[in-house]
C-alpha cells in the first residue's frame, strides 16, 4: 500500500526530473503471517519433534539407592534445542524477511555445563558417600534416637557447588516427629502428691523442641560436612525442664493442693517447707487453674492491681512484700490482711486467683524459690 501511494502520486503529477533529483524510495517491509500456524510448523521441525533427538545432560550424582554408594553419571552432549528460544529466533527471522536462519549459531542447542571431571562434583560425591557412614544420635535423657546416614542421603535433592541441598520438608518432618515423641510441655502427666495421691495434670511446663530452629541447625550441621561414625546431639529447645527422665519437673518444686488448701516445697526430694493457703474464690468464679507451670520471677515490695475501671481506679490494689508469679498474673504472695488460712475459706472468701500465704511463711518460701522452678497445682 505504501509503494502504491508513491506510484499514484507520480502518475498524477509526473516524475520530477533533473540531474540532482532522487526518485528512489525505500520503505520497511513487514511480513504478514498466521502466528499460530507458524508456531505449529516450527514445532513440527525435526530438530524439535524428530525421532533421532538425544537429550543433553550434565554429569550428575546418581539417585539415592538404599545400600548403594553414590557414583557420578557422565554427561551427554545431545542434539536437543531450547524450544522456546528456537521458536523466538525463527519468528524474528520471518518478521525480518529472512529466507534462512542458523539455529546453531543462534545458540539454540543445549550444551553440557557440568562434566564428569568436575572437581566440585567429585567433592560432592565424596561428601555424600561420607554421609552414608555417619549417624547423628539425638539424646533425650537416657534414650538415643538415631538419624542414620542413609536417611540423610535420602533427603538430598541436589547441590550448589560442593554443598548438598536438602529437602526441607523431609528435614522438618523428621524434627517434628522427634517433637511429637519426646515433647512433654502441654501433655498430661501423672503427679504423685505429698498426700500420696496420683493426679493427672497438664500445663505449659516441660520440654518443647524448637522445630524450626532445630531444622535449620540440623541442615547447617549436615551441609557443613559430617565425619564418618557416630556423634551425639542435643536438639534446640523452645522450652526446657528440670529433668529428661520422668518426671520432667525433677525433685525440686512447689506443690499447691487446691482442694486441701496447702502449699509444699520439695528440695531434692525432701519436704523443706509447707504452709496453709487461700486460693481463688470459687463463689465469684476466680478459681485458681490447675496445671504445671514454672516460676516466672520473684520480686519484693510489689503492688498488685486488678482491672482498671472507667473512673481510672483499679478493681483492687494490694501491697505485698513477697511476689512469686507463675501463671500470668497468678502467683504466690503474703497476705497480711488475712488472719486465717486453709480450710474452706477459698470457697466464698478466696482471692482473685492468687495463692495467699501467711506473711512469715511467704518470706521463708521467697528465700527458697528461684526463677524457672516448677510449680504444680492440682485439685
């Protein structure tokens, strides 16, 4: 259409003449074609869909097979092309009006990037075979949970340089399995009380693996290279307890009998302190929750406050000399406003949830307890 317009203009007004007149005209030509049909024709070319195509492959380490060492599989220089790149190169040639294109020169054929003589590949293969003869023993008290080299090798999905890449889902699944088997925090446990009863209680105190933290640490340990043979490992914990053998609260703890309204403290298995108490008011639904906790901290000369009211004052304000919290705002403390402790006082005239103690006994307990000490409440 463009050339026809030029010709029509010249036929209408005549050609310009003279020695300095340039009657030549140049314009870009754009080929028109059916894009889908062209793509289909390209895909049908023998270099893409022919029967004699050999796929180019880098040298690689053999897949994990139980009981078999890793080996290096040699590279293969084939004749397959990058289909997307080949289509793009041919389409560009068609648009430019070219009659032919050299796909080899255009870099369309896949090339071997890693050969079997690669030093990195050999080093990685040696490392992976060393893993096969290594074992990590996770220690849980007097129990050991082995992570074998064969299992570690089954996690390897590839490599980056000489570093093995691990399937993180499998690593996390393994650590989560340990947590499910050995965590005690939040699980029901049997406690033998000072009165000789066995009660079942649960609570946040106990062992709890840091699954994300241990998964990352284990990955780093493996990727840094494992020596052949066995090594013991303590996992990364989000929370720890006094003992890895049952019971996990050990032999030094505070015991609160909510039904008996009595508090005991055992030190290395021996009863070293006890006192009557007053716990949460049952009539006002201020029940002190049963459970296994740990002492958050201890502090002297503290004002305990209830909820703040609309007028800016507090539901209650009580000064205590010895404050020993273990469950949020619930704790052991002296209560000099009380003249009697124990018995059935808690049922109608109990506290807001704390464990009220005689002042002199609270002072003694304060000198015995420490941050993190297990506190066991039961009914």
